[in-house]
């Protein structure tokens, strides 16, 4: 599925401000940490945190789908070649290309440092303490070649973290590109979360899109859902409700309609037995 939210311009501006604020606070936090820890340590911690978050998110999504008391009513329509899938493939491919190019580059510097007896093994070049001492040695002895090599290696290793983040997020996008969101008994299952039906206030059926082909002799309907905003979001947006538009296969319309009519009080779009 691809959820299409009817978001006014004001909402987009507020979302952008919130995101920029979070990024700004994150930057200030890591600027403070950088006084006490090396960039490698900070990024390593950040990688672990992001990895735990992604794994938890995917695991939770899978557990929701396999719960015996949470039957999937219908999978939402999702293009086989959707934006999340494309993004995931692009990010993973880019990460592996980056690993290959930078890895070859670091290999050349590693050979230079190893042959010069500056390091003992490959793990030394990712050890901030060893590389820091070696950099101080090069600086005090005015060894420009060695000093430049160490700086370059440090820059390349930091670049590897960028590709590592791309790989992690790419795997997440690939997963959600291959798994459509769904309407389940407990709520709307989307991106590792279940949005409880008690938070939805009404639904209506929208336009029908005919996508009939020999392989797929049907189309899909827009399903418009209204849901309650949380207190903070309602205060920011000055709106108690927001709208969400889902794509439902024509084959699933009747069972989805009957189910929603039983869980959403204001089922204004109820068709009954179509």
C-alpha cells in the first residue's frame, strides 16, 4: 500500500520545522559528545541504536502479521515496483558500491602503513587511539606523507559509516517495499505499528480505478478514513481530525466494508451486501 494523506500546506510546514528542530538538537548533542569521545565511537553508538530500532520495527511488524488473534482482513494495494522498493534497492546498491570503492582505497593506505611498520594488523586502522598516537608522531616528526595518510584513512572510515547507514535504511525500505500494509482485526497495520480502530471516526469509499489486465482483471477503490489526532498534534494543527486515503482492491471491498462498519461507529460509506 501507499498511504496518501490529505495534508494541508500548514501541516507540511509544521512537520518540516519539527524535523529541522530534531536534527538541530541531534547536531548539538553530538557536538557536545565529540568533546569527550571520538567521531568513530559516536557513530558506532549511533549505528547500534539505529540498527536496534530497525530490527525492532521489522520484528514487530512480522509479529503483528502472525498473531493468531489478529486476522488480516485485506492487504492494501501496492505496486510491485513501488517507491520504497526502488529506494531500498538504490540505497543497498549504493552502499555496496561505496564499500567496494572506499575499501580498495583504504587497502592501499593499509599496505603503506603495514610495510612501514606503523601498524601490526588491519584492526589498528580502525582503532582511534592507535591512529591518534600515530598522527601525533607524524606531526611531531614533520612526516607529511604519514600525517596525510592517517588523515585520509580517518576520512575514508568516516565515509564508511555513511554507507553503513545507507545499507541499514535500505534494508528497511526494501522490507516495506515487499510487504504491503494491511487492514487487520486490531487496527490498520502500517510500518511496524498498529493504528487502533478506536482512533478512527468515519470512513467513505472514493473513486474506483480500473486497472483491468489479463493478469489482474480488477481495479481498486480509494478508501477515505478519518482519524483522531493526538492532543499535541491537534494543538499544533488546530484540527481534531486528519484524513487518510488507502487503496483497496475491488475484490476486497465488500469484506473490508462489512468489517469497517462493525469497528468504526460512523460508517457513512457502508455499502451493505454489494
